[in-house]
């Protein structure tokens, strides 16, 4: 099976990388066109002073667009930072824990990392864990053992490696907790709406759904600023970063610019009468349903995640006969379907179908999987 059987001649391959991930082609083309001279300035964005008027305009627009895109209320600050999700695993407890205790709901590899890192700065309680289910389902919120005086409750709302996603955020107040909810939404940010009434802080590395690696988005409620531990570096103190409008130190200027272009692209997307994130959510539902329905109907492929919490963004799957893994991946590359190998800690395959992945890419993957099954069953 050749690449031409799946894609029109001249198009790029479909990249299913979990991150850094595929970006919208229109964004890459615009960045390429502006690479040497941004809008007549005579400079590349990578050459600009972060305090100059040119980059100031870029950053201001990016902040306004992500606020619109995610419907972020005015009492939340939008911060452009560095360090990625792993960095935030330390930066969050340094800013919010006050050195006391925080609760963690373990749902997979990333929440495990978050809890372990937080132990360096506070008491990191495990309120619930799905380890006994091999991270294949979410622990029922009614079983969570939340602390009475927790400084915050941490969730990874989409586990990139394990392929688990919260389809709705928990209502901590209804569970008897008055702690703010912290969510790591790195791998599904801008793929669905956020209920900000239930969130105190959200963070995510940009490299999965918003742009290139290097930029970290933090959205934090006003009342959570100003409580950083003494050991917190100034550049990671949310209040200092907010007071300086993300310009306390040199921010990741190229990452902000690229994310800004992606925000504009997302705002322009439509699906029927829907626009922006609402349009993307409908597309993501359709893409995920297509792939999961095919896997479920086939005896040749297996997905082990409970259907009620399957990720729309990251679809891990296994061949029933794993001796065929290498042949599957080699054939996929020939067909222009890239980076489908699963994470080393899990094995198998993984298709990451973020916002930039068109429905046609998932259709091409399903077509290839069907043909591979037919020729190898």
C-alpha cells in the first residue's frame, strides 16, 4: 500500500506524534512567509526585543485571543511561561501549597509525575488512584478521599500516555472540598471548553495542541496569586509574572508568536453554526468516534480503556498479535502515517489526533488499519 493510496499527491504526511505534535499547515505557512520580515518590521520575530512595540503587539494579541478562545473570565490571569508541564509540577506547589498539603488524583503517568514532584515542596496526598485498574478507568469521584485543609486538588485531565480523559470536571464543592482545582490540560487544551467555575488554575505545555515546545500556558485565578514559598524563584512566582504581564524575564517569544497564530487559526474554524473551540470539539468527537468504533469492531486491534473515559486526543491501541508491530509501523510510514509507535512505558501503538489532525488523517489511518488487517489476518 503506497502513500498515494491514502493522500492526494503533494500533501504532507499525517503526523500522529503525541508531542511535539503536528501543527496546522496554515500556521506553518504563515510563519514561513513572515520568517525573515515580520509585517515589514525588517526583523524576524526571533530577532525582536521582547520589550519592543512589535513583540508587544504580538503578545497582547495572543493573550486577548486565548482569553476569547477559552472564554477565560476576567478574574483569571493568563501567563506565558517556560518549563513545560514538568516544570509546572514544581512551580504549582511552590506557588499554591503554602508548604502544607495538596491532594492528587492519580489517573496515569503524568499525574504520578505531578504527585512525586510535589512531594519536594509539600505533603502530596494521594486522594484516589486507578493503579489497581492499570490506569484503564477513572476513579469514581465519590470514592476520593479529599483532605479537609488541602491547599489544592490536582488532576491531569487528559493522560497523554494512557489515553484517559475527564469528560467533565469534578465539582469539588459537591465532594466536600473548598480547595481550588488545579488541572494539567496540556494535551487537550483548546480541544473542548473549560468550566472555569470549577477551576482555580490550569496549565499546559504548548507542544501538543497550541504550538512548538518551549511555551507553557498558565491560567490562574486572581486570589491564588501572592502565596509563593520563599524558595520559589522570582521568574516562577505567579504574582511577579502576572504583575509584569509575562515580561519579568525574556519569555519564549517565538513560542508565543506561533501559539498566537494557532489561536487565530482556531478562532477562524467553523463547524455548521459553531466556531472556535466549540467547532473543534465537534470535529474531535467525530475523529475519535471513527477510530474507536473501528478498533472496537475489529478482533485484530484492541483498546483497553473504559469507553466512558477514553481520550479524544490520544488513542492507544494494540495489535492482538504484537509480533506484527514492526510490520504495522513500517507499512504506516510507507503510507504517510507517521509516529504511531506507543510510549515505551505502555507499548503498542498510539494515535494522537489533536486539533491540527484533520478528519481525513483519521480516515487514512482507519483505511490503512483495515487493509493491514485484511492482508495479515
